[in-house]
C-alpha cells in the first residue's frame, strides 16, 4: 500500500515490504513538523488524528533536518546507502510506504 498524504495512517500488517521494493528507498513514520513550517517548528509524532507527542528520541542523518526548498516537513526512515536507518526530512507528498504501529 502506497501512501502519499500526510500521516497518521493505520494500515494492515499485509506485505508492506514486498509492495515497497519499487518506491523511494525508505518508509514514512508518523513524524512531521507541528505546523508544517520550516525554521523552529518542532517535529512531533502524529500517531492519531488530532494528537501530537513530542519527540524524545531522534536519529537524524548528518545535516538533517534540512527543510530543502522549504517543503520537507515529514520524517522518512531511510533504508539505503550511507543514510541507512537514519532519519531524513522529506516532502510529505512523496510516494513511500508507511512504517506502521499495530496492536498485538
């Protein structure tokens, strides 16, 4: 399942990994800038509509978040090259699969 809008989204535990092999190298998390503005606008987790949780842990790649072109407001977990398993701020409208939380 590809998601191209803002988070949060909850999706089934279906085979995300196989569906995601042909898209941008990474996964969306529920992290995004609080007000979708660059500068001092903090990143928060938006796990459910209308909720925000402050970040208590970060794993940014060097020189990130950069807010390139003033339009990178969502947190991507990267899965390739020197960025592997680090965070990048990316445009929220990019097609990427979601890293999901599910109740077991």
